[in-house]
């Protein structure tokens, strides 16, 4: 899958195209944008949150766990020399502590978590 971006209508707005889907990203008013969409780091955090909930839900369904919902929130920002993503997971349903612990292990194996925790290499071609 290829992701492309191009300038949107605002001074800093960007249009992200992923297949047939379009997402806007922008910066807040204080940074010179129009706040017409989430900032790029917010989209990164959203990817981790969505991947976590999808992975946990799929696993719970396969195992027959009584998981009614899983809610994930991500606080993120620069802390010293590291960019920190702090994830909080809330499991909703009649689950014991052992099952919740197992679901957390599975959450830590979601593809986006594994990507962000591993070695990332970015290559750039400019013309």
C-alpha cells in the first residue's frame, strides 16, 4: 500500500491519500495552521491505538473471551531526547486479572507496536 500526501486548502493543511481513503492533517492555530485535522504525531498515536484495539478484539473473539469493549488512549510527546507514547488500555467485560494480563501481552504484539518498538529505517528519494 502506498501513502501519498499533497497540499490541502489551508496554509499548512495536507491531504493524506491511502488507497481510496483521504485524511486531512494540519497544525493548530498557534503553529500557523487552521486546526482542520489532527497533527501528524496524533495520527501516529491513533495508528497505535487502533492497531491495539483491533488486535485485542480479534484475539478475544478467537479465544471466546467475554470482552465487550477495549478502550485505548495514547498520551504522546517529546520527553527529553525520546518521543514517548504512553498507552492506557481499559478492558470492558467480565474478565479476570489473568485474562487481562494475557490481553495486554497480545496488545504488545500488535503490528504497529512491534514496528514502533523495532528498528525503523527510512530511505528518501528526492527529485
